[in-house]
């Protein structure tokens, strides 16, 4: 669609992406109706703001497709099995996500330059990689922003007054599911592990939606050489002629790869005579923090930046300038020779596995809502590095059983409480188990909502408890 005047558009859901979509579409002249399952105080306040702009809002009725709808724009959280989408399919009405809408509207108004997208997805590491990428692009003197699933509305950015040379775009599997025409300059899939299967229905469907990020890529499809599933997605993608497959690895890179040699991040992909030559990009010590999975994030960001033509010096400078978000392998304090590290963002087993691999002797604080996960593989891999474990939260028993099976010699403290004060008790118990040279690591491998509003609050509680130890 290019002429929105008078078009009947239904927006499915309020929230972070639904409200901007409704506002933008109304501003373009469309007749917008928002449908929303919830009818609480917050929803009514949001509805009142939109109705003041001429948008119709139907609260508590998210199942019915409004009569005359010509397009549905959905928020990412709405599952594909919603009755509204079945009704749209039956009526031949297309369904877009907010990312698809932003992609279609880039370059609006006519003649405005449309910044190319460097896109990132994966089960874990997306936000860190996108922010690293933006830091590298800025170090190269480019006007850029980290946008998308990172919490910055793509619609607001592509339609804003700020001119950008290129955008670093984080995309979730939800967003990619509803973005059929997205065609990035270059894109990366960092890793694949079971996650959000209740939304996608199967691991195969989840992977297929992640793989959409490669469709139509112009320059580079970046994959994880240690994760064959990501390379398989590249093989299956329909890309523009000349687009290259670029791997990243924590080992010595082969041709068309980025990797690590003697503590140096090197590029054997975007150099002349890549069979014989390599370009030094940065030192491992330039990556903050230099944990293995974070080095992998840095290599993926560097690959996308190099695909866009960024010089090697900007990769180094951008990585040096980058500061990670809170609660991502964040060193809180050293107390009596013990390091305390907050990785509350490790809300699934794949993220926790990467975090546990970064340290040699660990007292592990874990537990929360498992979301259907199993913990045997995680515990079996981490067992040699575990000095102790402190478990809390609703599904801690699942982790305790895995520890009993795969690490029976590891002392375990089972905190039979789910109140928020349990974190203080957990930190005190971890201190009792730890000695000089150990790391007390909060890497819950679970969601936080049984005890905390979100992983940020959980990490804050950990940090506050740790700071109390030194008082």
C-alpha cells in the first residue's frame, strides 16, 4: 500500500508497538480500529489517548475482525493461532507486523533517503550485538541507531526527522514471523536454541521464522560456525546474487570467516586474497566483558559492520567504546576475594550455559520460572566448574533434580521460598559456599516473574544484596 487515505486498517493489540502503529496509520489518513484483549485501567488510558486522535478502540474483544478490514497490523506478542488471524486469512486480508509496516514506510515521505538495515536475530545475545554494532558504526563516523526489539520503535525512527546512514536492527522471531517483505543489507543469526515454542508451535517453526532474516540479503548472511543450524538457514535462504555466507568462530577462521588468533579478532572475509590474508580488527581485551559468548557477539557485530564497509580501526574503537547493558554478565563487586556477577538476563538455559562457561569456579544462583525447559544438558556441561549451587523460585526443583543426577558432589542450598527477600538469603548462602578466587554467579536459566516484575528487578535485588555484604 502506498495510498493510505481512507484505508480500513485493524491494529491488533496496544502496547509498545501497537500504539505507534495506530498513531502513524491514523496520521497517514487510514481509518484505524484497534482491537485489544485486555480491558484494564492501563488499556483504557491508552485507548483514550488514541481515541483523541480519531482512532477507534475496542477493548476486551481481540477475537473479532472488524467489518471492512483491508489490512491487519499486529503487535509481536499476538500468537499466530489467534482467531482474528484465521478470520483475516479466510477473508484474504494480509497481516503485517510493526516491523513490516516500518519496512514498507521507510523513505516516507517520497524522496526521503531510506537507510539500509543491518539486522540481528538469535536466541541470545541480540541486544548486546546490536548495541556493539551501533557503537562500531558510530566509530566509523556513520549516523546510526540501535532500534527494533531493543526497545526503540522502528516506526518512530524511519518516520522521524533524524537522518540516518544505516540502522542496527534487533529482530525477534515474533517480529520476523510477520515481516514477509523485509530485505536487509546484511543480517546475522547468532545462535538457535529452543525458546518461545509455545508461540511458534515447534522448534522447526521457530527456526524458520529466525531464518526469514536472511531472505533477500544483498551483501552478507552472517552465521555462527559453531551452530550448524544457523548455517543451514543461510543455505535455505533466497538471497540476492553475489550475497556471501560469512561465518564467525571463536577459533582460527577459515576463508570467509571472522575469528580469533592469539587473542586477536581477525577478519578473513572482507580482505583481498582471503585464502592467504587476514586483517586484525581488535584484541579480545577490547571486548567488554571478554567472556566467550560476548566475543562471539563482537565477531558477529564486526562481520556486519565490515559487510557495510567499515574500516578495521572503527571495529576496534567501537568495541572499546561499548558498555554493556545492566544485568548482562555485570561484575557487581569483589568481596573477600570472591567476584559477584549479575547475569539476570540469562532467562533460559542457552543463555545460562554461555554465562557458566565464562568462569572457572562458580557458586551458582539459579531458579525461577522454567517455561517448560529441562536442565540436564546445562548442568552436565557446567558440573566440573560448580563449587556450589543456591536454588530459589517456583521451578527450582527441576534444577535440583538435574544437579542430583549430573553433579551429586556439588553442595546445594534449596531455598524454599519465592518472596523477593529470598535473594538476600541466596546471596548470603552463596557467600558461605564461596572462597577466594570463586565467582558467585546469578545466571538463573529461568524467567523472573514468579518473584520479580522482570529480570532487571531480579538483578537489582542481587546487586543490592551483594553491596550489603561489604557494609
